[in-house]
C-alpha cells in the first residue's frame, strides 16, 4: 500500500513539473499546486522530479549530434534578430523561394483562418518558418497542414515525420494532431513520427502533453519519448537517444544493435529503389553504425562491406545476397 502511495505521489509530482514547464497553469491550478505542496512528502517528491527535469533539459543539447546542435542555436539566434520585422515583401519573397524549390505549399482560405499545406517527396526534407516564427522541418515523404487562429496554432501531421522548434506563447497553444492522438505544447523542441501503425513523440527540450483518445494525457519531458497506437492508448514513457532518433537531420541513419531487417526498412524510407535481403536469415543480424540516407550507393557500399554482401538489381529493387565464395 505504501509503495502504491509513493508511486501515485511520484506521478503527481511529474504532472505538476510538466505543468509548470508548460507555462499554462491557471490561477486555480496554481492554488491547487500550492495546497498539494503543503504536504512535506509531496514537496520532496516534486523537488526531486523538478531537479531531474532541469538536469535533463540542461543536458538535452549535449545529447544531440554536434552539427544539429549548432544549426539549432543558429536558427534560434536568427529568429530573435528577425522578431516582428516581417514585411509583406519579405513574406512574398519567402513564398517565392519555396515555390522555386519545387515544394508543395498550398493555401486555402476558409473564413478568417488559412490552411497551409507542406509536403516532401521520398528522400527530401523541407524547413518551414511559420507565421509565429516557429520552425518545422519535414523529413522524407511527409505532409502537414497548418491552421493558425487567434486561439491556437494547429498542425495536422497527415503522414511522415517532423521536428518542431516552437516559439513560446502561453496564450496560444501549439497543437499537433495525428491519426493516433494529439500533442500539445506552448514552446519547446520535439519530433513526431506517424505512420499507419503508431505515432512516436520525442521531446528534445521542455515538456509536451501527449493525449491519445483512450486514456488520459501523458506528460513527456526532455530526453523522453512515448508512442500512441491504433488502440488509442499510449506506451510507457522511456528515455531515447536523439543522436539516433534525429540523425535524419544530418542526412544519416544511425543504428545501435538494431536487426538488419529493421535497418533496411528504415533506409527504404529514403530511397526510390528499395533494398531487400535475398537471404531471410540475414534479417536478425545486429547492426551498429551510420549510413548515408542522401546517397543510396554509399549506404549500399557500407552494408556490403559490413556484412560481406553482393548487390544486384531485380524487379525494380536492389537485392543484397551473401557474397559468393
């Protein structure tokens, strides 16, 4: 019984920590929080959780690959220098640049709000600066719909994967909807990946609320991930390594003791000509390493050397067979 009480207290402490990080606490919630803190054991649990969250957030950047970290800070600095300086001419120039790149950006006016649609083809990425200067980076074969209003910033991740660097605005929550549930933040950095089977949420800094339809919202802190699936429920919250999960931002796919079959499936998200294994027994062999997702031949060469394989074309795919002796 005592163990259960401690578990409930820790869960409450995590919830209060996430709410305070979100900046969305109402006066009523603040009063409830202060009343909850009056219990010395509750206060001790909260202080321990808050310290852990602060440590995670402070060291989140160090978990990222060096080039991504530098790029992220450069983007944030650039946004600060541009803050509230947008003009009609600058906006028109930005839209022209998007169009010139051959990327999809369709705007549909409906009442007072506009819906902007952005998409990438297989193997492409796209960085979009939104109206509030939040940044979205789309990964391969991804589509989003953006609808900003006076009350909320709404993104529909139709398919694929995106990294969100959200400008903080406690008065206007940032909502990302997927087929498996919704993610809500006020200002943080996180990634969402969604396909037919499930939606994965990876939090780089701050905190987000993840709400599948079948169970209550789950608070996820920096350095943590959670998944939602077709059952409408969320998985357990667990730690993740951004160097693996966000390697695509550097044009890489990284694996640590992953089955070769899973690694091949991940690489095929980026290549027009799919890779297949000629020998099914190869699928369980462990893979640890880095592969180039912008150059299929380079990735194939790495696989050939690592696993002593021979590639050949067959029915529009590239089959990897054990090398003949």
